[in-house]
């Protein structure tokens, strides 16, 4: 996999002279959006910042306050494209560099990556992609000496890059070898490469609807999946879609919508949704008529859950608390624990994971998951259900956790999941009766074949006394 290690953690210097500042005001159309994209890339790849945080920081600058929504959307697409296809893009660019770029170099490498992505993957006209990349170099004191080189390299990429790109193995170039090796060990080589290839695909927009899925599929120009999720292949701006302002639906991957379904929550039941943010499962349970208590350690994330519930005209009790020390008044009929994890099952939606996660093992996460699972068990009434789930493809965070849990707490036993409960997706049922969706899975009848996030879930019942 090609590397961007030639970039050191040193961003561009701020311009200080009044003359320079006055020139900086006159920017060509699309400049600030691309600057925000490049800044986001630098933060993700060099500082290890997750995409959403880095993107928000980039657009928090005053000069970007008036960036049009469509330009902001393009910046988001540009960043995720580079993160998803970084290895291929870096390989093509490096083939036109005779030697590593000397320091200081500012943001020249992410500028090159963004330029190449526009030329090879986003159908941006060459004059626009190359011209704006050169302007970005000129605006950076540490990169401006490379403006002619950037111009020359991107012109060569424009001329022959497609052929070079087509000759590369996307999986080998873009997926870290340590991650791929782990998947091969768990799922076998052929399945691992299918998982990796599917993880590199840009996902569709999946939404969970409060009403009739067939009716909303027609309104949203989507297709209803067997589980009731509506899949939209060409969505545009989410807030412009029918039903958004009315709270008729919420964004949620089809696989992420399955764990809450496994509780089969009934009106009036008391359900706890632990680690509740971003709130999709809370909304599902509330829409089913359950009395939901949504618990999360982050007050900021829980505010977003509350805001989404308000938009959806749904109610839940939102509690900011550390689950390990939280003491509710009484046990619950059902508890859903969507535990913090490596999130390797969501790479197609969050390609920054390819860059932020490192091969350092998942020891701390596994320890936390184990503690949270044991604590969640104590919140379930006798006869009640516990759903443990993670959006990870790693067995250490899924199957192994549940095996240890059941060995330690014999008062719990599996309540096996059936294919009929998850839209006939038989391939996603393990031999133990747990749920294990893979990015390469397809629902029966899903002609678009757009895949799923990787999820693990086990349904556990506490014996009655």
C-alpha cells in the first residue's frame, strides 16, 4: 500500500502581511471547499482525527461560513473518496515523482491526493481540478514552491491516470495489510477479500421509516428491503428529501436497524438503550411504543439524540451517565448494548477508519466491552432480554465476548435468532444463532446489491427465578 509518510505534521503558516491577506480574499469559485477538504485530509491522515470532527473543524473557520451547501457536500465527497481510495491515488501520484518531496512542504501531498481524486474518480474537468490545486499551493507558504510541480504531476495524472488506476488491485492498495490479514484468519481469504472490496464501495442511503415502507419507498424513489428499511441509491441532500422536516424517517444503515428489531419491543415495555448515540435504535424502540431510557456518557452526543427524537416526534428519557456506575430505579424488560468498538464493519460509511485505526490490537476496547456487558446484564429483569451488539468485524469484539460472558454468567442463555426475523438473510445467522452481517452480504431480492455494514449481535435471555 502506498504511503503518505512523506508528509510531516506541519501545516501551512498563516499569512501575516496586509498585502498577502488582501490577496487571500479574492479566491476562485470552489477554492474554500477544496481548502476545507485538504485540511480535513491532513487532520485525519496525520493527526489521527476522525473525519466528522476534522470536517467540522475545517468548516468552522469564518472564511468558510458562506460556502454553499452543494460545495460543502462536494468537499465531503472529495474527502471520503480520497480516504477510501488513498492507496491507489498515492500509487498513481508517486509514479510521477522522481523522489520524495523535501520539507517543508505544507499541504502539498493532500492537495495532490485531492486533485488526483477529482481527475480520476469524480469527473471534475481537468482545468478546474488542476487550476484550483495550483491556487491552493500558492496560498500555502510551505507549498507554494511546488506549484509548478503540482501542475505538471496532475497533468500527467489526467493524461494517463485512468489506465494506471485500472491496473491496480483496489483491495491490496487501500486496505491495511494487518486488517486484511485478520479478516483472512477469521473468514478465510476469499471471503475476506469480498468483505474488503465491499467495504471500499460507496454506500447507499438507508432510512428507517415510521410508516409504510412501500409508501415511503415510492415517495423517496427508493426500494424497500425485506426488513422494512428503505434504500435510496441517489439521495442528494438529506434535508431536502420528502418527509425529513415532518420526522417521517431517520438515516440508519439496514444492518444497524437489526439489533433493535431482535428485542421485539412491545408497547409499554421498559427498554434501556445503552451507549445510545447517535440514536437510531432509540428511535426504533420508541416508535414501537416502548418506554425507552437512552443512556450515553457524552452529553453532547445525547443532545443530538434528543434533537433527532424531537424531529421525529418520538419520546424517550435521555440520561447522561457512565453505564458502569449508573443505578436505575428498577431492572428493564429489555436492554440493548451497542458497545464502543473498532467499527471495522462501517468502513464503507467511515473510510477514515482505514487511517485512524492502527494495528495496536483492540485490548482496551475489548476490556471495556466486557465490563459494559457484565453491567448491562445486571439491568435485565428475570425473563428479560439482553442484546449485545457491535459494528465490528473482529470476533474479539463479538463472538468471543459472548462466549466468555455466557461461561461466567450461567443465568443467561442464547435466544437464537432466525433468518425470518432479519428479512431472510440466512447467511447472516451463525451456527450459534447469533447475527453476523458482512459488507458483502445482500438481502434476498436486493437487485442493487448495495451491501450492508458489518454488525454482530447476540440475543441473550435471563432465566426466571
